[in-house]
C-alpha cells in the first residue's frame, strides 16, 4: 500500500492513509476551519458531539460549529485542559454527553484540540456502542503531525501512559494550520520534536531540510510549517499503512518514547510536555545507538543540535537510572520481560531492537538520569 | 463461511467460530476444568489474569488455576457479583490488577464466571494496551450458550445497557457443563431463554426438539443439556461468522432484547435477570409479529408455553408503555431515530424490521406494559 498525495485547491494539501475500507484523508491548510464547503464535504454524520477543552473552546469552537454547518444536531462537551486529565474519568464524561444527547450508532465524535483531546475523543468513539465514527480537528502542531493520525487512542493509567485504549481510525483529519498561530511557544516547540523524529527514523533528506529551515520553522513561516506538516503526515501515513496495529515497523514511531514515558511518569504528567520528553528521550536513544557503534557520534550531535535550535530540552531530568529503568519496564513496548528499544542505525533509519547490550543501556541511563 | 464440528474425545464437543485469523474453538464438556491437558493445550499465554466474582471464586477458582497448570504467572481479581457491578468502575479495577501484575501485551485475561464477568473481562482485554488476548470460561448456562461466544464485550451506562464496549473475540471458550450443577435454578432457567431464542430465530427443528425435551432440560439431564448448548453455539457461530460486527444478520440474535432492555433498565439492573427480561421481551416480539400478520397465533402461543414450561416470566412488568418506549429508544439498535425490531416471520425465521406499523407497536406496548 502506498500513500498518494492528490491534487487539491491552492494551499490545501491532502494526504491519504491507505487502509482499505478504513482509508481516510488528512486535509491540511491555513484557514480550513473557515472553508465551510471543505469541512461539510468531509464530515457526513448528521448528529455530532464536539469534544474540546477549556483552552481551545473560546478560540475555535464557534468556528468549528460554523464550519460543520446547519442541518446537524450538534452537542459539545468541554473538558479541562492538560495531560493530567487524560483519564478514564474524563472519557466517562464524554460517554455521559453521548448518552445525554441520545446519540446513536450513526453519530460521530469531533475531536477539536490537541493530542489529549484527540486520544480521549477517539477512545470514547471506539467504545461508545462498540464503535462510532470520529473526526480529528487537531489544533496543535503535535496533533497535526502525529497524534491525530493513525488511529491510536488511549488514556493514561496512574502507573503508565496510554495503558488503556484502542486502535480506531478516524474518518478524516482536518488540520487548520492557522490554529497554530495561537499555540504557546513551548507547545509549538514540543510539536517540532515529533517532526524531527520523522527525519531521524525514516528520511535523512527530510532531516537535512529541517536542518536547513530550522529558523523559518521557529519563526512559524507558513510555507515551511506546511511542508513540515505535510511531509510528517506522509511518513506517518506510509508507516501506518504498512503496519496499522504495530506488529512490527510501526514501533519505530516510538523513537525516544520509552525513555520519554519514564520522564513523563516520574515527573508527573503535565510537568514535561510529551514532545519535550520525546526530545530528551531521542537524545538518549541516539546516544545509546552511538555507544553501540551504530550511529556516528557526529550524527548524534547533529540531532542534538537541531533539537536545541528548536528550543527543546536535550538533557533528561535526574530521576535516577533505577527509577527510569523501572518506569520503562511498564511501557507497552516491553515484550516477555525484555525491553525493546527503537534505535538508530543511521540518520534516517530506525530499528526496533531487543538484543542490544544491556550494559550499554545501563551506562546510558546512568549518564543521563543520574 | 461455515461452522465445522470436529471429532473430539468422548463427551467433549467442539464448535469452531470461523473468522479467518480470529477463528477460535468453543469446547464443551462435563468436567472440562478437571481436564488439565485439554485446558493447557487451549491456553497458550504464560502470564494470566483470572477475572472472577465472589460467588464463583469459592466454587471454581482453584479448579481453574489447577487446570491452567504450573509454569505460568497467574494473578486473580475477584469482583462483586451481579449486573449492578457491570460498570466502568469494575473494569477500572481489572485495569489496576493488570497494571499491578505488570502484565504486558503477551499476557491474557481469563474470564471465569457468567455473562457479566465475561463482558467486563473481555472489555478490559480489548482496551488494556489497546488489546490483549482473553479466554472465556463460562460457568452459567447463559454465558455458555450466548454471551461468552461472539466477541461482544461491554459495560452498562446508568442510562442504558451495554452502551460502552468493544468487539473483541476470545482466543477460545472453555465451557465445563459440570459448573451448571451449582447454578441457582432461576439463573439456569434464564439461560434457557436464550436457548429458546435460537430455535425461534433460526431453527424450527431445534424448537421442536426443545419442546419435546423440555422436561429433560428442566431436570438438567446431561445429554439434553449438552445437546442444547452445542446446538445453540453452532447457531451463534454461524450467525457471527456471517456478520461479526452486526451490520445485518447478527441483529436477529437480539430477539426480545430491545423490549428486555427496557424491562431491565426500568426495574433496575439485577431485579430481572437478563434471560428473564429476554423471555418476556420475546413474548412481546412474538405478539407484535402475530398482530402484524406474520406469525400464526398458534405458533406465538407455543413459544409462550415453552417459556412457561421452563419457568420463565412471560408477562412484562407494568412499567408503562410510554416509559418502555422511551427506554427502548436508548437501545443501540435504534438507527436514525427509527426503532428497529427483531420480529418473527415464522417459527425459526427472524428479521430485523424498521418499517413495521407504529400503531401495532404502540398497541403491544400498552397491552403488555400498561
């Protein structure tokens, strides 16, 4: 299966995730939420529940409602903002809203917000009446390049991130890049961490391009941002189309995530943004790859420097190697007790590895976590 | 796709649900939990969480643990007994137990109990780490003939039954018919309601056989019980294999259930057993079918008499036609506002119908619910 970018009106890009009858488009463009015709053609359900949060609602709820147009029955549930609220309790509030609105199997959920909203709204849609449709309207860079695409939905458990969830593909992803204008700088940068990830794991040329356009991306220049999002979605689409349920290849999308999950859990959800933890985690993964003799030290250092130029943390918090190792053991990528890690064979090529040198891992954990 | 019954050792019956790579066996026999070799060959996961309840644990937990054998890492969670506990909160306790035991993607959940345990354990397995394996060990007649087979998992919402759930097929179903010896008479009879359902919707000859062997079934005679369970599983296997996710045919398995859900919700979960509510609901469905001129009155009356001989309630509670209609509207089988009902064209042939005469429905609701 391959990913096809189709012709589209000026300034609107379209990437398709090819998954047979579950295929769907990612539509990307500045001002998409103002393009009523585009949105209405993408969203077919008559009855909708919009799930959003207290930060996004004042900014974009009205625009989303207008874009979805008249002739629908639309309800809304507004959740508190933040990773700390990515819980079964919040999803339970979405279920209540679905039931209160008497929504049936032909209704759809619309996720308007960042990754937390998308993950929870998608999970609620996966479970309500054993599965109804949902639409992603991501409003953060991280959601537009990563979490809204690919059908992974989840909530956190007090003892581990994303431990409860489902694979449930959205009907479409509608990414209005204008919504990034209101994104706090720290969150914008956190999104860039996942963009760098795509270069590191899959596309050396894209990494080079990011390196050459780092300043334009930091300045949020339209053309650069659009290109970065589109290429990120293309890479994710290719990987997901090949391995929807993460039996193999898809796991490379978790570069830096196992280390990052340990950081997020040890410091408490919300202290480090997900993208920040992934940035520091990718530094650990790159360093381990170098120590194992896979990744040239110069390439590791280039990766670290690019993350630094994007204003991302490259030093892990001193949570201690022992605690870090323990928390990594709760990560979903552990199989049969052996921790599998995503490592870099070179810039642009990642691999999931279980037979690495355990001493090298311990050294890296001690060097970075203390 | 067809259902194949394979040769098996004496007294052990095997029915296969044909679902491609998700195919699995239903193994039925007296004393199966004592057949360590059979159980061990069916359950391959090394790490297990057994989910059971306070009633079943003292009776069969030790036997199940022994049957699963040594060389595994087995934890247990014991939940309170009853439909009132079929909630997201109970499933949350299963998640906690999975996390506490540090179980990973290669672990499996074992549901040891009736339909409530099976539905919750299956739903937890569907969501934990976005889906791990599970095994059904049904200990009630209702679970052995219906709820443990077919991959529907769910919990109740305060405003409606099974509103939150997933389609997630088990790896196998291990039905030890000896466990029925300890089943309270009321629960045993409730299971017979679903057995009658299979005759009514799919197999007139099976209905005749049930009619002829009603006394043996009431007396729980081994040969009759085995045959009733096996034929029920065969019919369910055929229907599920044709329509796993209930896009069409599978809905006929809900004969009486939309009326029954209204009874269960109005009277509070646990007051009426599910099978009892289904029995009374099937009477309504049969009566409506007769009033619409589909089902001869004599056949309706035969169905009612068989349910009565099984000691099942055939008179609905007087919850009022208006409330009943409102609660039926929250049932998942409502599509686009129009209540779809499963009706009988004849004994042994059911159909999902949306274009029935609404006046006839109102008359039936008023006649039965007051």
